[in-house]
C-alpha cells in the first residue's frame, strides 16, 4: 500500500501515531476505506470534474471577479 494512501487512512480514521504503517496496511488492506483513500489521492472530486467540464462547454458560466 502506498504511503500517501496510508497517510490518508490515518487522517480520515483519526488513528494514533503509535500505529505503524504496516499495521494500518494489514488492517485496512482490501477495505472500502483504503479504496476511497486511493481514489481520492489519484483523482479530482466529481464536483470539480463537472465544474471543469462546464467551464469548457459554457465559457460564459465562469465566475467573474
């Protein structure tokens, strides 16, 4: 399991620092929590993807400052 995924699990689950990376990897391997942490590290949020697509299709919908 990647270090970034382990760090995301530690942060999301509020695990103590005393728990080693290998213990977290062993406990969370193949779980929904690990899958979500991996996906969130590699991809944009769905709302961000939609907003980016809308900006390309409808340029007039950009926020104006």
